[in-house]
């Protein structure tokens, strides 16, 4: 449908009338006539939008944005850290040095809260590996780019730093270890598409480590380049358009995907995703330190390593008959589906953990697993840490007369920080954490 046809139909949607006697009268609500052309226009606009947001356009836009990101990395000779959930789409896996997890609103004016749920301490490891270490003072002044952050905003952020420091200290983390990892004070700069890439105007110094915050997508009016098929933020909401394709599969098959006709892409992606599903991913057990006897893994790995543990707790829709047969009473099944429903179901299943107190000793090894090893298993591990472990990481058992620490919101945050430090990619949903809070404090 041509643009002229669209405009012509638009002119037919609303028609004015005249009153009896030929005198014009004001247009009334009842005079609005939604002609068949209106439906035709809506359909046409919807088709145009869907055409623009096609899988082909999205993948080509992602590749274009990824080329810009790689250009930034080369220009400043810096490693690439993806801000998830979308960041990994823009970085070839072999070039990815790590991941961070910030909300899209973090750093917006007034959104300066210090997240205790996402500490992102793993970013310090990347800085330490690439920036070298120098002795630091106890603290240093806040650095913000003056072309992005005004003096007023800078002052408001700086005024909140003492509160952030108290919140961090309340977690009782090993600050000495963090300080040994930390490098020079970070000097943040923002880079967006269209800005000249060179390391002459923006460089680090002997006193600072340069942290380039790169915006992958080109910010254009309407979300696209005028007259082109570019899609701004093409990787956003991939669940709604990617047909199960993820960043790793995209990059592994990019040459094939980028050359396939749009009409063939759904079937092609279905085949790629289907073949990938046959290869079960394994997540090695991660010990939650300083706890001496608690590990987290995914369900597939639990089936491989269960013999190394005294207790195995699995979240899943159905009972794992192999584990139940092998472990008998040492296998605990928490009936939870995936997603938000599973997080809500967890609330009713967590009381089953109370049986652990009579089954474990100081030498027991406990493994907690769910399908991904990142959500429900993290919630279960958090509930165990809060109810059975002391602040020193040792089990508190009723049989020995030892009493667990009083459960409070502060304690829950403290124990969650143990997990997040050991598992930076842990991703307990808000619903999962709410279920844990209800179990512990309800």
C-alpha cells in the first residue's frame, strides 16, 4: 500500500456534516464515522510495523551495533563486559570478558540507589586483570563526566555515598579482599554511536582506570533510521521475536542467519534451537562461601554429581526418579514449575526444608539445584543459609544446642550477598525472593 493511499484513507475516517437549513454546526461525537477505511489503515500500519521489526531487520541491526561495540573496544584497547540481559547479543562470545547486571533505569536522574541484590563485584575482577593494581587511599572523590552529569546531580549523588558505604558494610563482606582486587579509581565516560572513536581525547591516567560505558544502539527518532531498516535496540524483548534464539546461538550461526531469506528464518531458527536443546548444558556446582557445606548447580549437573553429596534438593515439576532411587530419603523434591508460577509455588514448598535439621551434620555436603541453577535454587539456598547457618558460615544445629542468627531483612540481604559474590550470574527473581522472605519471616 502506497503512502498516498494511506493518506487518502486517513482523510476518510472523519467526515463533518451540516445541520438542517444548510447552516454549519459544530462537529459532534456522533458525527465520527469509522469507515471501513479505518480498519484498512490500521491493518496497513500494523503490517508496516511488523515488516520493519522483522527478524531479518533485527539481526542485521544487532550485527551493525555489534560492529560499533567492537570498534569501541579496539579504539580504547579495553575488554568488553556485557550488561545483561541484552548486552551479550552485541558481543561475540570470544570477545566477552564478563557480564554485569544493571537495571535500565539505574543512573537516571534520582535513580542512584545502591543495589544490594546486584553487587556486580565481578566487574572489579575484570578491572583488576586489565588495569593493574596500585595502592589506594581509604577513599577517593566521586568522579562523574561533567558533560553528562551536572554539578547539582553530582552533589546529590555524592551526598548519598555515606549511606551506600553503610549498606555495603552491613553485608559484612571481605572488604580487604575487595580492596586487593580493586584498581585505580574508575573514570567513567559515555560513548554513543556517531561519536568519533579515538583514544586521544579520552584516556585513562596514572591515577584512574578508564571505564567506557558504550551505548550499542543508535538513538534515532521513532526508533529507526529514516528510510532504512535499522531497528534501535533490536535485541530488546528477544523472548517476543527471537523464537528461542539466544546470543550464543546467534553468534554461532550468524553467517547462516544473516544470509537466509526472511521467509526461511522461522524454520531455520527452529532447527537451530532444536539441535541446541539436545545438548544439555551443565552448570558446575558452586560453593557458597563462607558456608562450609552448601553448593548450587543446575538439575542436569545434579544427576551427574549427586554421589558427591549427602543431601540433594531439587526444584522441578516432577520427581527425579533416578535421584530418588539412588538417594532415597536424602533426596528432597520441591515441586515448582519454571518462571513466575514456580517462584510463587516455592513459598508452599520451602517448609519441606525443615526436615534438614534432623538429617545433616557439620560434615554434610548439601547440593541445591533447579533447571537453570540461577533462580529457584538460589532462593532455596538463601532460605537454608538464613535458617541453618551462622554468620561464620558454620551450620547451627539443634542437636548441639547452637542457635541460628535471628532472621531479619538485614540478615537475608547479608546471606544473599554471599551467593551473589560467589555466583555473579545468579538471577533470583523478585517473586522468588518474596517467597523466601515469606517463609523466613511470615
